[in-house]
C-alpha cells in the first residue's frame, strides 16, 4: 500500500540514529510488528477498521497452562478463579473456563455474566465490597463460594441463610501489612487491629454460617515474590489460630491476584523482561512458605488447604494488542513532534501507568525522533505516550500497542467515540469477531426521549 506523505513545515531535528540507549541498544527505528500468530495485522485492520483490539487465543491458553503447571507441580490442591474484572469478554472468559478456571467475580453484574455464560454457581468465587441482597440470595441458593468483606454483609448473609434454612460455608477477606505492598485495608477485615478475629468469633457464634476459607489480595503488579511468601505465612498463622481457638476447618487459602504482567511501569528503569518474575518464581516463593506453615499439619496427617489463585493481568495482558492509526501530526511549540492517534485513554486506561510497547506495522525508512502520542479525545489528559522514539508517521500509518489485555476492555469508556471491535485469532489461525463495534443505533437504543422532546426544533429551524 503506498501512502501519501503529509506536508510538514521544515524543522531541524537532532539525528539520533545509532545513539545507544541505557541498555546499549540503538533506537528501534527498524522495529515493527506486522502479524499476530501469523495473521497479517494490516488485513485485519482493513476488514474490521481501526482502532481494533486483537486477542490471541494461543497466548491466552499458553499462559493459563503455564500458571497451572507452575503451581500444580508444587502443591497438591490448586484452583484458579478467572478474575472477570480483568477482562470479561465472553470469549476470553470461556477460554479460561475451558482451561479449568472457575469464575472470580466482584459484583452482581459479574456474577450474572458468569451465570449467563453457563458457569454454575458452585464454580463461582464471589468477592467484592458490595453484593446486593438479591444476588447474595442467588449465590447462596446456587452454592457459590462467598468471601465476605464486612460485618454488614455478614449480617445480611446470616439472614439469607436463615431464610433459606441452610448453613452457608463462607470465607472472609483479610487485610494486613506484608511490608512489601501497601495494605489494601479498605477491603475485608484487618488482622492487626483484631477486626478479623472478631469477625471469626461472630461467624462462630452463628448457627447459619460456617468459616471454611481465608482470602486476601495484597495488591496488583507485585514485582517482589517475597511479598507473597509473607502473605502465605500471615494467612497460615491466622488459619492455625482460628482452627485452634474456634475449631474451624479451613479448606482453602485464597491468595488473590497481583502477579505482574510483561508490561513496563512508567518510571521503571529496567524493561519488563528483566524485572517481572515468572509464574515459577511466584509459585516457588508461595509454595515454599505454604510448606513451612503446614509442616506440622502434614505431619499430623491433617488435610492441606486448597490454594486458590485469582491471577488476572499476568494471564491476559500479553494476549491482546491494540491496533491504532495516525490521524494527524503537528509540531509542538517546544519543537517536539506530536502524533494524534484514533485510540486514546478512552480505550487504553492502562496508558496512565504503563509504557506500552508501541511499533509500526512495517519498516519505515526514516530517522527516529522523540514523539508525543495523543489520543483523539478533546481533553488535555489524553496522552497515550509522553515520549517515545518513533520514525516519521504519516496519516494512515498504523501502530500496534501491547500488552493491553488486562483492564482495558473492562475499564474503557464510551466517551465521544464508539468503542471498536475486538477480534480473536483462534488456535487454528482463524479470525473471529468476539465483540462487535458500537454503532449509533446501539447507543440510542438505550435512550428514551419524552414525547415533548422528540424534535430538536419543533417550530422549525431557528434563524
Ligand atoms: C479480589 C481480587 N482478585 C483478583 C484480582 C486480579 O488482580 P490482578 O489482575 O492484579 O492479578 C483483583 C484485582 O484487583 C482483586 O481485587
């Protein structure tokens, strides 16, 4: 495809080709990405338009298998709950379920989404700070694994269990300081203050509730595996105490999510490949700590708790790419080149904290230059990348942005733009549309106009 070059007033640009970066690499002027799993991106863009999200089924399944292998080879009972909030595209969820994951949901919306996909309640882990009564009633009826967040939820659940005349087995969410991550103390019951033990006592006193699990989620993009070892030790200590003091039998320890994906945090000095632990690294740290805390238990022949993981971003991030197109170029008053793309923060919430890998689709024979990438929103904050070395990009030139599989397709917003299509490249190399692009019709179908407001200019066009 030949592209017409856009005219730009002449400017003097320092020629940086050949100057090494901090790792000794030359600027990546020849770096490009033309295909995903052997499928030409340019062809997909032609067929489905731009912007376009592309999911790789192969990568997703490989990630799921690597996670399972890392943990199941070290601990006898492991379960993974797919964190719906990370990416609840139906095709993505069902790949995870086909790979053996349960659903991990945090709201009525997500619970209903999992049920609509055919996940039975008995395979849903229900977390989150707000579970409305109607959905708690359904979750109790359907045997979901509920981890409670606060006392009011405990009381509501007790009432529901009593109404349904059945004892409900539950878990509680804990929070505590690991010394490595900031404690997410707004979720669950705090161990250090005694709130968690008080909750256990309250559960113990209820004929309708039975404590069988402990849950916590220590943060997200946690790069230090030692944080998880501390988490496992603290949860293990708490397990021993509630079993000893209240005669509970803890069946599972749910350590939440938080493993880092192969993305680069803004401000990070080293690239993701050098700093992000592998699933094996995480598994080694967690399982060693678990073995330590359960040694006595094992010696006494007591059953070991099931280890539940709710890994989200590390599973899906690198399985999805966003294709975007240049819609304009300009020179900022300070001399920097600014390039405007058809995808911005409306689609790429994670651009707030990641420096994504961004590449053209083809080799572009020009010097690279520091460039600011803006999105299409009429808002100053819509910066996809504050500074990146890129070759000259004419209008119509396409770029890939990755990894973008985590949190973008759930936190994207329909703000002044339509949300685009999501396609999936299947294991067989076929292309499937897994989410249709939004249209004006779809959006207007949700609105209702009162009779008196049917026409913008009922009395005829104003002067
Ligand atoms: C309770 C819970 N589980 C799992 C996750 C998934 O976390 P991540 O995507 O960091 O693995 C989250 C994310 O916030 C969470 O709050």
